C-alpha cells in the first residue's frame, strides 16, 4: 500500500490556492485460479483471474469528522467498492454506494469460509430450487448507518436500498422497489456473534453466525434461511482454519443446503491449504466435492481441485 499526502490543489483558472490535506491510499490485489473439474458427464476445468485496484481518499477535520471516498476498479474496468463514508457526527458512521457493494449484513456476516478457492457447479447446472445459503443484495444504490456503540463489542448497522428481492433465491434482485438489511454483532472476546436480516417486499433472509477463536484455530458457523414461497430453505455452513505457523494455514469447509425436497439438497466438503511465499504473495490448494441435483432434478456429483496464486500490495 502506498500513501501520498496531497498538500494543496492549485486553482490556476481562478488565480487562487485551496489548501486541503487529504490522505490517499492506493492498494491492489490479483489472483489467478486454475479449477480442474472431474464430473461424470462434462469437463469442469477452467482458468480464471481477477484483479482489483482501490484508491482511498480520507480527511479528518479539526472538529473530528472523518470523510472518505473509496474508488475501486475491477479487471473489466467496472466500478467496484465505490463507497463514501462520513463518521464522527454524534458517533454515527454513514456510508453510501452506487456500485452494488456490501450492505449492512453482507459486510459483516459470518461466511464460514474455511478454504481459499472452493469451486462448485455453476448455478445454471443445478436445479432451480437448489439453495446454497447465499444472501441477496439490495440494489446498486444504498445507504448504510452504523450506530454508536453503547456497549463494548456491540455493533448495530442498517441499510436501505433501491432494490427488493423478487421472492426467489435464484434471481436475488428485482429492478424496482425498496429493500433493507440490518446486522447486530457482539464480540465477547471468546466468540463473535452476528445476527441479521435482508428484508424485501415478499421475502426475508435471515442469518445467524458465530466465530470462535481457539489459539491457532478459528471455527466459523452460520445458519442462513429464508421464507421463499413454496420451499423450506435452510443452509448450515461450517468453516475451520488452523495456522500451522506464519506461512501455512490449513482449512476445512462443510456446506449443507436444503429446501424441503431431499432430492434437491446441496452439500459441499472442501479441504485446502494456503502458503505465504512472501509478504503480499501466497499460493493455495483446495479440493472440493459437491453433491446436488442438476436442472432436470437428477443427482450429480462434482470434484474440483483448485490451484490459486494471490498477490496484494
């Protein structure tokens, strides 16, 4: 990460100088992943890469109010992580985005990701009713407010967006209407507990997660569900990581999704390891097995071995 102090801006056309100090932080990351699939009736292998650049401007006034702007660009040149935030007004933090970034719940939910790059079948290759526990968004434009902490370790956030869930998990977002989300988190030291909801017009998604640090190990568990019409969606997600030393971390992930029809259940088991080669450079190896129903409802199994290279600066 590079830091540059922007000391002044010359307004030549106006013949004046405006003095404003702002911290500018530039960071970036990139990863390349080779997925080697072994399905019974198709070749799931693929090579993909992802690159992100972030530029963050921040300034703190004499009165203690901090403003920041994060400008992100992905590998396709599209806006990503476009977030403006203001903090220090009556203890509140207010942020807004226009790039479909994380809302209050997805910004702090327990994802229970035990491995680096677990792969599974594409959504189009699974039954339309398959539920994996994913939480929906609330549109490209939304505002988030984080309340001042009244108790040490307690955090409460809420978001209001311009897009409501359609009522199906397969198509998480509609094009009109309002939706909201909230997150209540409490870090007790021995465990961090998160509860929240994403509320649309006809569907509510619920999340309950807990993270437990145990020395070199971390245990993550989440229970996600929603009240989608005609199904009984519920998913249990478990992730475990264990740091052997400063360089090697082992991981395990177990996912189970149900919708009330046993033939359409989804399960994934993944094991993996991450090796830190140098600061900002790591490699990962993950093996994942999935069982689900295909688009016609026929049982299918997939096995993926993923090799990843991750760079950050």
